[in-house]
C-alpha cells in the first residue's frame, strides 16, 4: 500500500515495531541523528530477537514506542 504507515497503536509484532522505529528515525531533523538511532534500533532488534514470551514482547514494544515518542519530542524543540 503506497503511503501506508503503521501507527503505534497497531503494532503487535517485532517486525512491525522494527519498521515503525526505522521510519520514525526518518522524522528526525538531521541525517547524523537518523543514522545513530537507526543503528540503535538494529542493535535492540538483534538483542531481543530470541524473545518468545508474549508479555515480555508487549513490554518491549510499549517501551520502544514510548522512547521513540520522547526522542522525537526532544529534537523538535
């Protein structure tokens, strides 16, 4: 779907979270910031790739979304 963007509320899987966070990085104002946070997202994805507990996955997703909103708000100022 062209132009379709996953919303934070609709994220249910690690893959959806990864794509959401990578696209969110593109909303940062400067290229070096985008590169830094994309690297951070990749590292986090790989470090939690073996997680299977649904409750823990929900916690990780919620925390990642909360952190991404905080980072975007920080750099908007």
